[in-house]
């Protein structure tokens, strides 16, 4: 099969399409002939050598894909060869074939183009489990969500899911083009963080109450302002560390608010936990995708051979939503 390999840790140019041994479905796995994969910020870190794949994962980049079932490992009878699916991967999406534990594979949402379905698993599973999941954000109808980086893959998903489930959404983004896009998508308030202190504006918009859940991609520099605009009983959910990992937390503020700080990643979790997240995400969000109430926001679709260009684009943050790579067979 052909796959994108990282020839050495470095800039986007190190991504090269090469002939590599075919992926093979082991026991409990599904072999997928990949139609498309999508770029995640984590792929940029892996390319630079800063985010190695967990033990047992394919060595290639790619945390999600869509495609057709090409084979079934021992003990798998949930899918049929030829069925259209999408999957949450621990790696290996930038390739013609990938083998995935069956619990991470789901039928592609009906009514969505199979190429577009590649942009669903990582963002929808992350947002569902982190913003709404019982063990993290527990966001409910009538509550307020602040999601940073509203134009990102994660942000565009969170805005739509939260708004369609009856929460009020506030968000941040770095340009007017992006804040306007976020408002069209369902955010009630979109703050240009380059022009305003987001915490001041959030407190102003919520009449001093703050928000119930924050989905944070920045880490250290946003810890204090996130705490400042968190409501009593609030949940600060850290899912990215783009601004740094070490910050100072005012435990007094946490105590006064009876608040929670929760940080977690999806990729390194055991297969059984990922299977639970994938099943919950499917149950709760596939009906919204299939009715057209929410959709993956796709900036553009490039060819797998253009992976370097896709990484440059995501690195520049000029994109809105996801950048998809179509895989020729
Ligand atoms: N924990 C997990 O399992 C998990 C899973 C998936 C993703 N993530 C994390 O979620 C985040 C988004 O991922 P993605 O793949 O959707 O990335 P992405 O599309 O590349 O988005 C990154 C976003 O960060 C925004 N940003 C940069 N500086 C900012 C600032 N100071 N304040 C607010 N926003 C800022 C950029 O927007 P502007 O251009 O507006 O600055 C951009 O939209 C990343 O941190 C990623 O690592 C975590």
C-alpha cells in the first residue's frame, strides 16, 4: 500500500508518500480501505517527533478516516466487506489501508459524502466525551459553554453540537472572518481574543455569572482567565496545550466556585474506553449528522500526496474547520 511516511522529524517537507507493507487486520480488528483522512493538530506534533504513536499503533500519521471495509479479523462479525464506515484511529490514516479495533469503527453517517465523513470521528468523539461526557464537562441544555479556537475542527464541532442541544455558546477566535463564521455556525458571542480580554467580555455577556463549561486548547496562558470566567460549579476542560503546559492555579478561586479542572487526551486510552466513547458519540451525534442539524466544517479537500501543503495550512491557522486528505486507491 502507499502511505505518507515521516522520513525524519522536521518541517512539512519530510512527509513523503512511499510504498510500505499492507496493513493487516489482526484479531478483533477491521481492515479499512481508506477513502479519506483528516489533518489534526496532533499530526503536526507527531511529524516534528514530539508526539510518538502509542504502543501497538501504526507508525503512520492520521487519527481518523473514512472508507470501505476491506477485511475482517478473527472474531469480528459486526461489519460486512464493502460497508461504508468511518473510524477513530490511534494512527495510520494517511495510508491506503488501515487496521482498526472494531470498537472504533462505525457506519458512516447516512447522507454525508464518504470523503466528508473522514472529518467526523476525532472532533466529534473529543467534543462529545470532553464537553458532554459524564466523566468530563457534563454540559446540559440551558447551560453556557465557552469554547476557545471556535474556528478549529474542535471548535466548529463544539459550537454546533452545543447550540443544537440547547446550550448557549461563547467562543474565541483570532480574526473577524473567523468570529463572524462562528456566529453563523451558532455561537451567540464570538470574541476576537487579539482585540479584547476574553474573560472580561464573557463576564460582561453573562452579567457576572460566567460559563458552566470551558473547552480550552491553550493551557497555561489561559488558566487564570478561564478560572476568572468560570461559573459556580463550573468545569474547565483542557484538551490542548498550544500555549504551554505549566501554569499557576488559584486553588482559592477553584474552591470558592466548587469548580473542576479536567485534562485528558483521547489517543492513548485503552481500546475498551475508546469503544465506549465511539459508541456514545455515535448514539448522541449521528442522528444530528444524519438530519443535517450539524455537519463537519471542511475548509478544503486535498490529495494524500499534498500532505505537506495540508500541514503548512493547519500550521498557519488560516483554515476554518478541517483539512481533509483524499486517498486514491
Ligand atoms: N485532548 C484530545 O483528545 C484532543 C483531540 C483533538 C484535538 N485536541 C486539541 O484541540 C485543539 C484544536 O485541535 P484541532 O485539530 O481542531 O486544531 P486546529 O484546527 O489547528 O485549531 C487550532 C486553533 O487554535 C486557535 N488559537 C490559536 N491561538 C489561540 C488563542 N490564543 N486563543 C484562542 N484560540 C487560539 C486557532 O485559531 P485562531 O486562528 O483564531 O488563533 C485555531 O483555530 C488543539 O489544541 C488539539 O491539540 C485535543
